[in-house]
């Protein structure tokens, strides 16, 4: 049996699959299914660069969601937090979107020709500097079966608990300070909220990056993990979970490619084991 | 994929975006464009007269809405104004699916007429151009609340309407051209950005 329902949904399926053999859910002798849910710690600062308003109109769009990318560079020194983050930089004369001029309207207010001029002048002059960090799982972030709510098919749904750790907060603060410095050094002015945990360092929302992984984690020890290194359940040899649920930590880069690689690896292993009649 | 999304889903997602945090409220142009397209189809399907029938606003409220949108983004030598870009229809359509907007915009228009009645003895549309400018100058700036706390609801209403007007205008064909947005099209060669001019 191979499950790839996505993180959380795979956990939900297993937790709802109770039997006399598995009273707390299929393959859940460790009691860890649903535990160690993760997202991506993040922060972002928007910079205003008046110089950009002088660039003649041009086609700014490459492929979708294009951005400059800076991998983690402080891996060789002592930091205030563990692990690291990468930077994504984008902006300029991008495709107009709903909300694009709310900031201009809030800053300059007014109406009429002056407002219209401001929108034109400001269009293309904002650069976003965004950080995406690694999340180390913590005890306070998990999902479990909701005891009172079912979906439209009558199947119990999940309820969620989530908390950032001190490590996540320190990382977001570091991003925030760094991005402010980058924007200023490049001749711009930070125009978004910066600098405090109350303002979530710009973008530290639970589930805000929507890279949800974990909840059926892999590991060498059946007491502290659900799956082995090949996404195979410790408890049930012919059960594989091949989505983001198996992540033991959430690396800073978007999880999709890692999910595909792990799934590929699990498939090779599955085929090999099946040929040997081990499943 | 986009074609499987229902009309109601599109409107709901746009209306939701206004309520969420600033970091998350940017909504792709494609969805706003779909709202404009829906309106175009509605117009084409309308009777020979082709007049737009507001979904939410009364006829009087809608005329007031048109006047306010046009005041917020008027025509100039580069592009037409909010009415030509279909902004009042855009706002009416979104409002018809959003209870918060119904309260804030519907109530805001009533507030405006009541305030104009107090000040000038007539509703907004019957005011002279000078009177209209006078009231809009009061509503367009947050700091005016310090001089007159009775303006706070009107200022909030106007700020929302200004946001929605920029949304509707700059996601319309007229607005996109006004910005000289040149992307989202096939190019045989991608030369990238020209240099920043000196000085």
C-alpha cells in the first residue's frame, strides 16, 4: 500500500484507520503520527528604489515567479540560531495584481490626477527581499483527529496546533535585519514593517508559506519515528508514505523536489524488496 | 484548471483577499481579469440597451459610486478614467458577494449623502463641483480626523473605496496599458532590463 495524500492528509488517513491490531491508528505504535508538523520560517522586507522609476518600460517578466536566489552563506560561522535560510529577491515592473497600489494609496492618500500619477511613478519601484528558513520540528506543532468534526463524507477531520520555536524566531529576526541592511546598502528604503516579533518580522505566519511537511516522520529508531529511511512503515512492511509527511526536518528550499527524490528512492526500494518477496 | 473554478469561487477569493493580512492579500492578475471578463460577458448578454444593472447597489447608490470612482481615478492625457475601465461594475460585482463590503460601502454611501445633507442640504450627486471637492478633500486624508472626529467613518469608507478603485482600474485593460506593463506575452528573445538611466 503506497500513500501519497500529502502531509497531514496521510497522517489523517492513518490515524483514522484504527483496528484491534492498531488501536491508535495504522502503523502508529510509536504514537508519533501527526506529530512534528512543520512550515517554513520566513520574513520579508519590501524596499522602495526611486531609481527604478526612471527605467523605460520594458518586458520584465521571464518565466513565472522568477527571482534572484541567494543560498545560505553563513554556514561557516557561529550564529544565534541553528541551520539557515536562503534569500529570494524579486520585484520591478511585474504583472499588476489586486492590492498592488494599496500601499501607495495608504502612503499618499488623496484622489484624482495626483493619485494616478503616484501609482505610475511608484509602479515597478518596489523590490521584495524574502527569506525562507529551515524549520526544526518541535513538540508544540502537530495535528490530531478532531473529536467532534467530520467532513462532508462523515470522515473525522484534523485539528492543528502550531508554534514557532525560539530558533525560528531568531532566524526570522536575522532575516529581517539582514534584508533591511541589503535594501539600504543597495540605495533603497525599507517600506514594510520591520524589526519586531509583534510584527512577526514581516512574514512569520503559521502556515503562511504553506510548505506543510512532517506528521509521519522517518528515522532509524521505531520508537521515535514512523517510517524508515525508505518511507516504509516500521510497523507494517507493505505500507509506504511517499509525500512530505516523512520529513524529519523542513529544509529551507521548497519541499517539492525533495518529496519527488524521496518518492523515487522509496519506489526503487519498494520494487527491489518486492522482487525479493520481502513485502 | 482555471476554467474549473466557478464564478462564485473567483469572486469569493478576491473579496477574501481584502480581509486578510497585507502580506497575503496580493491576488494574481488572472483572477481579477476573470472578473473583468465576466462583466464583459454580462454586458454582451444584456439587452440591446446594454446598460449595466447593478447587482448590489441601488440605482442612486450606483450613480454615486460611479462619480466617486471617477473622482478617484479620472481620465487624463494618458488614459481614460475609472468608469471607462469598468471599475464601478467591478466593485459592484465584488460587493454582491461580500457582506463586509456591503456594509462598509453601502453604509458609507448613505453616510456620504447624510453628511452632504447636513453640510449643503442635498445629497452628494446634487452638490456643486466645488462642494463635492470640499467633501472629498475632507475624506481623502486621515489627518482630518484630528480636526473633526465625526469624519472617521467617512475617511475609512473612502480609503476602502480608493483601494478597490485602484484594484479595478489597474487590473483592467485600460489600467494595464496605462502602466505600460509589457509582460505576459510571447517573446522570441528575452533581452532583460535596460540599464537605469544616469542622474
